[in-house]
C-alpha cells in the first residue's frame, strides 16, 4: 500500500494582516483519498436465486470497493487526532440515535462513523428478513432479527471498527466505525474530506478502509490557513 501526501500551506505562518482585517484563529484541513491504480468498473454481487424474491433484485452493487471516474474512493473513514501540545477538542455525542438501516438488499449507510458514546439504531425499513449481527471486541454485540418498521438500539462506548452482517442474507455487510476524536468524516463518491475550526498545531491524519487498510500522516495546521492533504490508496 502506497501513500502519497501533497501538503500545501495556503499562506505563510509569518503573514501579517491588513489594518482592520480579522484573522481567523483556527485553520482547516481538506483533501481526498484516491485509488492509486487502474480503475475498474463497478462490482456487483449476484444474489442467490432463493433470495431474489425477498431482495427484489437479482444483483446488488458491491460497496466494499467503490471508485469514481476521477479515482475518488468512497467509504473511507478519515479522522484527525491532535498531537503533542495541540489543544484537544471534545467530541460531541449526538443527542438522538444514529441510524444504521436495513434497506432493500443492503445496509445504509454501508460505512457509518460515530463518536464513542453514540447510540446506534439498527433499523429495519422495509424487509421481512432483517437480521443484524455485529462483531465487536470492545463493545456490546447485537445478534437479532428486527421486525419491519422496528429498530434495536445499542450504545458504542469504545473506539473500534465493528463489522455488521445479516446471517440470513449472506451478501449483506457493513461497518460501524467508532472513533474517539471529534474530527472525523466518511468519504463520499469523490473521496473528499474537510475539517474546519481546527486549533493550530500538529495532527495525525488517519484513514481506514475495509479493503484499502490504514494510512497515517502528520499535518500542521496554521491559524487562518488551509492545509491540503491528498492520499493515494491501493487495494490490499
């Protein structure tokens, strides 16, 4: 797995402001995760014939490796962790449960990232055969069928990557990624991410992807500036 880092500091640390100009006391980090290789067409999973009537489809897109035309990689979890004396912000736990849903023949979202302490609602939107089986090592697990229109809630207090499957429909798989940092994002089809309102200092940027593995890089944030970080990932 190869990592490419491109870092641009938009303005110099020693830059001065014009009279009357308000200087932002925070900085930002933006970038994208892109596939370093030959892009292939979208992958599809053939649904076994016995399950097609229930799934309402003969095949479903494989979301474990989604690469856009510009090679942006979706479903990467990106986190930013302060290092050394860099001030640490407090993660805000959502007041309401965050939904991880069984919708048709797939889980939505495929990859869900939440801060530690979050309640996740495992919801059955429209299926007669919804089963949620989580494989946590540091958090409680769920292994239950859920009726149509109902949900089961589980609190994730500790950071880890939790795989979720449906034991009744074997092609279904997704992830709940529990993080212990306030700055995190899941990349969309373009592979992009952005963090604003960062205290100046050094941070470790971490990327996780189920088939691309992990990337780590250090980035410096300067008040009033934006750092650009582009990373290249290969499939394991």
